[in-house]
């Protein structure tokens, strides 16, 4: 925040900053998986991934690396988008059956979240539902290396784990410092095959992380620095990565962008975009990144009066000219910039259109249930403007 409000926001408060012990970024860094795993006493990992990674040939790239190092492993490749409590239980059963002692997650947010779920159960026992909320675990995870294949969720470096409770049709938000991976690996080579639509969705997810962290009530100078650089890089590289997935500079730029956004929200938390998007994922099984992208400008418009100066800075970082205009006009340009970027990379123009894209029916009749669940989501606690049930419902309706 500006120096004028630093005293009121931060002086006298204790802030925390969570990050993996080791992070590797750059072309070919995935080759270090065996050495890094051994360095934290992992001998036989469960590799948690999904069929998309298998079909893209990325799993074989990693198993070839493990085979060359003569490292034993087991594979769980049944993770689904918006992973469920059933995924976690099934993967943990395999972990025990194969006598694994460590975890490697390979993929985007879904694979990382599922693997984190295994880590909770391997280290602490019980069921994944026991860990919903903040810092519910008591014992450490097994050795854990997270290998990222998308530039968006930053799950390879965060203390967040999102699992769908199939009985309640709700995404459980689990925030726990113990599930921060020991080692995070971001190899742009593994991201070259991401199709344009997935590149766009994950990139807009990263933007949402940066924006929500930047205006969060828990923002600090450290998270601000990360969020600002993330927004600058997303504006510079996301369109290029969508246009040409083989653009190495753009892919690496997005690696840094999504990781910086992760550093920001991992410590400043998020806001009502995520609280609301989680319900769309849990209720309709819609992709998280695109849900965020559609909701982001609507929630920003609602939050804008909380800090026009901050939103004006967002506009600048996303390429808008704000010199010589009022703080109010500058803050409005942030929403304009988000809408332009979203349209440029091909995000559907509303939730109904998004539902049709994936064969789902998004219904206005479901808004009251989703509103009630969104208001219970931990991500909403740091939203910069308080939200009534009516305000949440109105945003859902406007985003249809």
C-alpha cells in the first residue's frame, strides 16, 4: 500500500510469509526431480497426476527421469479436474498399498491439490474433510516435490488445497502451512503443449490471484511487490503464450508471473472472486480459471470504492494510461483492462456461455445455494469490501 496507509495497516502487526524451501524455474529443471527428492529423504514417491498429463506424454518424460535415476515409484493418474474427496481416498489407498514414503505431484492445480490431500492423510490420518479450514493438521507431510505443468494456479508453491466434497457439492478450502511443498519445480518445457484455451484460463487464474492479493485486507509490502510484478508479466506475456504455445520466452515469463502471483496470495490470501468461483466448480464442475476470469471484473467493480488508488495502479500494470485523470477514472480503467485481456485470450463472456461450452446448465435458481456457500468460504474473509448475501447474489446474476 502507499506509505500514507502503511502505519494504519501494518505497524504493530506480525505478518507471515510462506514459500517452499527450494524453487527451481527454467528450461529443463525437471531433470533435478530425483536429486531434490533424495535431498529431503524421499526414496519411493507416489506420483499423483491426471489423464491429460498422461495423454500429453508429460508423465513419460518424468518417469523416464525417475527410471534413469533408478528410483522406484507408484503412479496415481486418475485425478479429475476439481479433484474430489474420493480421489484423495483412492490415491492414499495406493500410497499405502505401494509402501510409498514421499509424494511427487505432476500437473496443474488439480493434481497438486489431490497430492496435498494424500499428504494430509499420510502425515496425520483421518479423512480429508478433517482439514477444512485453517491450519488443522498437527504433523508434517511426507517429503513432497511439486512439478508444475500449467502457468496459473501456483499450487506447486502454496499452502492452499481445494478438494470437492462430493456429498455436499462444495469445494472445501483447506489452508495449512504444512501442505506447502518442500520443493517446487516450474519447467517451461513441460508447458509447451498446453492448448490455447487452457493457457488462457490458467493465465487469468494467475491474474485473479495477483489482483485479489493486491487489494486484500492482509496485503503487505512483500505481497504487494509480488502482485505488481505478476500483473506486469501477465500483461506482457499471456497474450503471447496463448497465440503461440512454443514461445519459450512467453512460457517462462508466465512461469514467473504465476509463481509471483502465488507468492502474493499464499500470504495475503484472496477475496470473493475465489469464494464465489469455488461454488461454480463444486456445483457445476466448471473449470476454475474461467470461472475466476468471468467473475473478476464484476467483483472488482464492487470492490473498487475500497481503494481507488490501488485499482488505478492495477490499471497501469495492465497497460492502461492513467496520467492526468482522476483516481475514480483510473480505477474504472482496471475493470476495462481486465475485460479487454479476458476477451483477447478467448474467455467466454458469461457463466451461461461457459456452462454451454462444457455441456452444463448454469441456472439462476441455484444462486441462493451458491451464495450461502460462498459466504462460508474462507477466501472471502480478506475481501476489501464487506459483502452481503444480496451483493453476492447480484454479482452471480450480473455474471450470467
